[in-house]
C-alpha cells in the first residue's frame, strides 16, 4: 500500500496554547481514517492545516512522498459547518467550485450536475443555498468537496449535525466514496468511526495518543472481564468466599479480570456447576468503543 | 483565466441578487435629478413655504448649469462616498466573518484573482452609478438651466472617475486587511476626513489624490491652477496600484482568519 499523505511532527500553536502538538501519521492510498477525540482535541485544526487554510507552526506534510506547498488542488474539504453564499443556487455554487478547483470550464457544469445527483440534490439544484435545510447543506458541502474528484477527502464532522435519517444517508454516500478515494474524517460519534474505518487516530489535547487499526486498539483496551450475575446476594457472597480468583463484587454481580487471572467462562462455569450455585447469567465482557473513548479521552 | 471568470460571475450574481446593482445607481440618479430641480425651484419654494417676512426681497444668485455640476459633485463627495463605503466595506471581511470564504480559500484559487474580481465588479457598479447620476443631472440642467458642452462633462467625468476608483480601492483593500467595522472607520477617515483636511490645510501642497475632484471641476471653467494636475493623476494611479497589491497580499495573509 502506497502512502498518499505523510504527516511529520505537525504542530500549531496559538500563543502559548498548543492546539496541535507534534503529531505524526500516514494515510495509505484508498484507506479511510477516522480522527477521533473529544471537543477541543485539535481535530479541526489538524484538518484545517491539511486543507491549507491554516499554516502549521512546525512540521511537514508530504503528499505522495513529495513536499507540496499547495495541495489544495488534490483535496476536497468539507468544514464542520459549511457556509454557502445564500444567493447562489446549488448548481451555480458547485459549478464555480469545480472551475476553481481546476475542472475544465466546459466539463464543469455537467460534472456539477452529476455530483449533485449523486448526493441526492438532483431536484433542488436550481434552488438557492440560502433556502436549504441542515441536511441539504451538508450534502451540498459534500458535493463541492468531491466535484473535482480529489485524491484526498478531508471531512470535518461530516454527520455530527444531522438527524438519524440524514446521518444514515450521508454515511451511505461516504461508504460509496470510500471505494474511490482516500478519506480522512473527524468525528466524536464512535458508531460512525466503527462503520467505515481502516485506521483510527485518537487526539487528546493536541497530542496523538493512539494510532492504529480499529481491531488493534480494541484489543489493547478490551479489558475482558467474566461477569457472573447470581440469583441472590447470598450466593454471590458464597462464590466470593470460595473463588480462587480475585473478584469484584457489586450486589448480585461478581466480575473477574480475565487477563490478569488467566480465566475464561468455561473455568468459571465449571466451578459454578460443582458448587451448584444459581446464576442468572455468565458473560465475557469486553470494552465497547465508548469505554475505550472514555478511557483514552480522560486518561491522566 | 477561467477561474477569474468564475469569480467575476459570482460577484456579479451577488450584486444582482442583493439588489446593489439596482439601488446604488438609483440613489445616485435621484441625487442627480434633485440637485438641478431644487436649485431651479428654490426661489419659488422659499416664497411659498419659506415663512419669509412680508416684503422681503431676496436676491437669489443666478446659477449657471456648470454651477449645478459643482454642487452635485459636492453631494457625491460626502453622501456618495458614504454610500460606497457602507455598501462595500464588508466585501472581503464579511466573507471571512460568515465563513462563506472558507470554501473558496481551500481551492487552488489565486488571491490576486479573488481580489481583482471584487475590484472590477465594484468599480463597474460605482462608475456606472455615478455616471448615470451625472448624466441625469446633465439632462435636467439642459432643461432648467443652460446646456453644458459634452466635452466639458466628459472631461470632468474622466478625472472624477479616477478619484472614484481610488475610493473603491481604498475600501476594498481595507476590507481585505481588517474586520468590517475597522474598514468602515478607516475608510471614512481616509476618504471623508482627509478630504476636509486637504481642503483646510491643503494649500501647502498641490499633488494629492484628494485634490483630483477639485482639478476635475476645472473642466467647467473653474480657475484652479492646473500645473500639478498630471502629477496628481500619476500619484493617484500609483496609490491605486499599491493598494491593489496590498489588498491581494492581505486577502491571502488573512485567509486563516475565516470562520471554519
């Protein structure tokens, strides 16, 4: 897999505040990467720097292995809250966007039409952007970002502001785009990240704290526990007394750290069986992405 | 070139759809019509509603058509310039503030073309408006006073247009540099307050863009020393060119200030 984008020790300071602090990562061609982190982690600043809107304080950005001062021709960028000239129609705006991004003038109009059809604004392309709803604006924003078929798509919170229906529709569009282009998008909604991600970049206070595939991060933070729920508190106490493993008791529930105690559900079930304790359920719990997020986001 | 075209089209559509293309010429034409009419009927008006004591005999100065042009330019120098400042002070700073500029700035667009597209369209609107205003006045002056020779009118308009281009360039380059409020304040200082200062203490120099309007009136036979007219024209053109480059540079430097 060739690297499309290599970011090396990228930093941005505003006065003494380090919005982005020396982050290093790579984007493989054709991959989808999620930039996640709590609000104020530096996601938008990172994307703005890549989009060429904000000059980095430090660090380098290599595009296809070469330092390009201006990669604006090769990227499509969707800001978190795209703002449109209210008096331009969707088609006029998208056509202008195409021309400004280097699409030949005679192809621009047909490309704009095609793109607006793709994002589902086929019926509204002659309407002015000022009359658009939030969902339509987001789709127009997507259209202007992809109309020139960029090699890299930068999306800042593409679905955060949408209702569940709009979110579903935009996610489906993104999945389709994923087949054709490299995507880097920021989000704080973990289900979205889970749905279409090859790589996760986790920012906290401007620092890249985790970088890897979803599975590898899952594994690292999985923290599996065997959870047993008993019929009564007395039975839970009886189990605690005889358990060869360290346990944590919470009323009727007892849990055991699976990794530290080197224990699985079968051993636990065997013991329960020989002691004929009455249980409601036994399960192996792993951390959800939300648990991981909480853990990484609030660590320290 | 095609991207300059696209930007010009965007500017044009903006000014058509927010009606600036209509109301600005209308304002200038209304002033252009009212000036000769009120001056012509002033004695009548004062007689009927002026509440002058019985028997007062007021000698009204006898205006020539040329004098009406002079007083109309006086109106445009204050109210007209103010209209230009208020209408276009947010041309660039406003786009940054609302964030509409973001989706332009992330494209491989040249900031020179961006600035130029605004400069061209605003100049076209302002020049067309002022010309229409003076032409309307010319028509009424011809009816109500005496015909003024076309050569004089166009000589005047030519010089006065250069001052207007200077004014537009000041407003746009400041808009590229500062937020809208600062643009308004500094534009008023440069275009209105300096005008007054130049009028008061300007006898010590003769070469200045602020004197262009006075030089322009020479076309109507006013007795102004013309010796430094061309120097003033040259200096104004230099100022315009420098301000255009300053505006282009500032538009680019301030790109990061756009709302994301």
